[in-house]
C-alpha cells in the first residue's frame, strides 16, 4: 500500500514539474536565446561562462546600433524630419538594452519568483486544482506565443525586407547608397562598401533579434506570473466554495480548511508583491517605450504614405500591430488578475457563513475584508496594467496621429 502511495506521489510530482515546464517553456526559450534567463543556483561553471559570453555579445549588439546611430544624428544629419525618422530604431534599441540590463540586474529575484511558482505546482496534489492551474497556464502560454509571433514577424521583416526591397538609391548629391534598417555613421570605415554593408546588415539583424526577444520576454513573463496568480486565486475560490458547501461542519474540519484558506491567500498575496517588486521597472520601460514607439510608428506610416512606398508602409503597419499587441497583452493580463480577485471577493461575500459555528464564522471577517480589496499590478508603481490604461493609450495615440495628419496637410497648403 505504501509503495502504491509513493508511486502515485512521484507521478504527481513529475506531472506537476512537466506542467510548470510547459507553462514557462516559450518564455524560457526566448530569454535563454539571448542569455537573459536567470542562471540556475546549481548551474555548472561552463554554463555560467557561456551565459556571460552571451551577455557580452548582446551588449556589443546594443552598442553597435546606438553609438553609430547617435553619431549620425548629431554629426551628420541636420534635417529635423530625418532625425525623427532615425529616432524610432534608436529608441527601440535603447528600450531593449535597458530591459536586458534590468533582466540581468533582477536575475536572482526573477529566479526566486520562478522557484516560488514551481513550489506552488509541487504543492498541488488535488487533480481539480491542477486542472485549474493548467488552464490558466495554457492561457499565459498562448499570450506569449501570440505576442512573439507578431513581434518577430513585424520586427525582423523591418530589418530585412525594407532595406533589401529598396535596393540602391540615387541621392540628390548624385551618389548611390544602399539602405540599412538602422542608418548609422561609422567613423573608421564606409558602411556602403562591400563586404562592410553586408556585415553591418547581418549584425543589425541580430541586434533586432535581441531587441524583439526582450519585448517578447517581458510580455511572456508578465503573462506567466500573472496567470499563475490567477490560477492560485481560482484554487482559493474552490477552497472557499468547499467551506461554504459543508453540510455538517465539524470544528476540526473547519479549522483545518480555514487555516489552509488563510495560508493560501497570504501566499498568493506575497507572491503578487514579490512579482511586482521584481518586474515593475521592466514593465514600466515596456509600457512607456511601447507607447512612444506606437506614436513614432504612426508618424512613419503617414510619412511612407506620403512617399507612396507600399512595402515600407505595409511593414510599418505590421510593426504598429506588433507593438499594439505587446502593449495589449501586458494590460489584458493585468485586467484578468483584477477580475479574478474581484471573483474571490464576491465568493467570500456570498458564502454561507451562517452555517458555520459562531467562533469560526467570526474568523472569516478578516478573510472577507482582505478578499474584497481588488488585486492590481502596476508598472513602476505608477501605471496600472489594465484595459482602461490600454484604452487611454490608444486614445492618446489616435489624437497624436490625427494631429500629425493635420500638420502634414497644413504644411502642404503652406508650401
């Protein structure tokens, strides 16, 4: 009998471990690709050396975009419109570099959050609770895949299709140039000559891969952590309903279940606080940067429309959609968390507490009070991640794009 029990226990632990790996798989692959996934505490020295080399290469890629781009803006370009045109790729790369640095800085805290989530999976022995958590994990995984698909398609097509489709261009100075996805000024060599042009184009492609991986990684971790908390709150709702539906409540059974409910609620609240403290600046950079990039991309769409460049305009539309989806993913999962916490409060408020013994019914007062405070996730403790926030950003972008359109129309009439 003990052998059968041990076998079932080992199978449950293995299944929970597989479910955790399934939930975090997409984000882990993306972040490991650029060396931003936290180093395991018991990782080998060879693994640590490889990750540190990845970090050095990634910072070199960031510098390869930022330094020549800034030199071009401040040393060679005098036209304001072209400076605005060059600001988008540099801002995107700066965002990626900042998020990459934050991922490395908060690596231990992220690892601690992941270990806490894994421990929650290991503590789940009830099959119904496991199904609930797996359902939420699948939702977070779908968000990560959806965001990554659009971001990689839009961003990497901008790094390849746009420069290659334009070919060689004759400038007003009667010189032939080839377009780069991130125009740059290299002091020590001419990027227009072969094979320098091809090398720069390839390096810029990998720099773009790093930048878009950080955007996907931030969105994926947001979806994983927040949906894990939603899963824990759903399990808490199940425990509350079980307490409410007890037909013959006994002191020992009620006390055990109430202790489990309080412990589970505190654990979920502490995990939410830990996640927010760890990820708040990453999410702040993501939301503020994505908002600015959406405004700039909308302006670029208008400019490409004016130039009648259908290929570039289509690519810009895809990038615009990608950043919109990335911003929507972060805000939507935050809204799901708030909605789930409201369900917990509603469940506690509608419990059949009057069926419980008096002393146990009184202990529910604090549980009900805590449950009726909606859980919210914020970016930098300044911007609430919710659908109203996404709506406000969308309205602001529409106003900016409309202003840009009227500005271009007015400029045409004046000229």
